[in-house]
């Protein structure tokens, strides 16, 4: 096992080379077989565990660049400013003016949240209301939950919110993805998914806003078939 100072230096070097590491990498870096020793050393520099992948990945606390929801994706691994997946889901539901459904949360977080939602409801940390054939998850506060349900039942056009404005660098990344997928179907959902997998937290609505701004039209199967006939 490396000494305290050597461990701090080794961890600094590791996280300069790669922003995210799993336990086996940390054990090797710190030259130990003890999980507890790894966590004691990580505590010296401050760390976060991933919300996805059963918490198997770790990063230094000052590395993530969190988005407006407090989320950071790195190569498909999710980290949250709010800590655990359970706390993150609770927060996303609480701040949503119209609550959140299971599919909406799963799409946003790119992880399975069904059991997490069930636990939060059973622990009375969230409420839920029937919404057609699914549930709307809402705040545990009665007044807040009533407002969320009422907002959800408003016409979609009235409750739609404009996406947060993107930084210029994020717009450039979206346009680069469009260029890279020029021969494939141009779709805001797939572009957003590709960017999230690369560690960029971008909403589908934000990608669509860039499409609209630059006059990028979604390519359909029909338009592709016409080109193939020429």
C-alpha cells in the first residue's frame, strides 16, 4: 500500500489520464488489495461514485462538469451532483413543474429507474398519481404535487418549456455529429444519445433547437429511398 502522500500523487496522476476509474484500476494504482484502503485514500482527494453501473465507477469530486440538472455523463457512465441515483430521481421529480413519468426519467438518466421509483414511493419521499396507463411521479408535498398534476393536465403547448440555451462549444459538437452522421438518419434523439454516450449532457430539445436554428431537416426513409433510385 502506498503511503498517504504517495496515494494522493498516484490518484492525481490517474485522474489526469482518465477522469473515471473502476475499483480494479484503483486497487492497482494504490498497490493494495483492500477496498477500505482505497476508499480511505479516495476520501483524501474527494470523490463521487457513479449513479449507473451499480456504483462501480469513481471520479474525483472536482472533475465533473454538471449540467443544469446536476448530471454528468462520461462514456455512458452517469454521475450526479445529488449523490445517489435515488436522491437524483427524487430531485428531478421535485423540481419538475409537471412531475415526471417513468419513461421520461429513464430517458433523461439512461438507466433503469423502476425499482428506484418504487422505493421512493414506499419510503414516502415521492408521491404518484395515475396518468392514463402509467403513473406520474410527484412531490410528497400535497400542495406541490397538486400543482404538478394540474400542470401535467394542461395542453402540451402551454406547459412546454424552452430548453436551456446551449454554449457555443455544445452547438459545435452537435453540428459535428450531424456531419458525422450525414449518411444516416438525421434525428435529434439519436444525436443527443451519441453525445451523452461521449460524456456530453445534451437534451433532445436542445439538439432540436439547433436543428431548427440552422434549418436542418430530419431525413426520412422515403427521401433516402429516392436518392438510392437515382
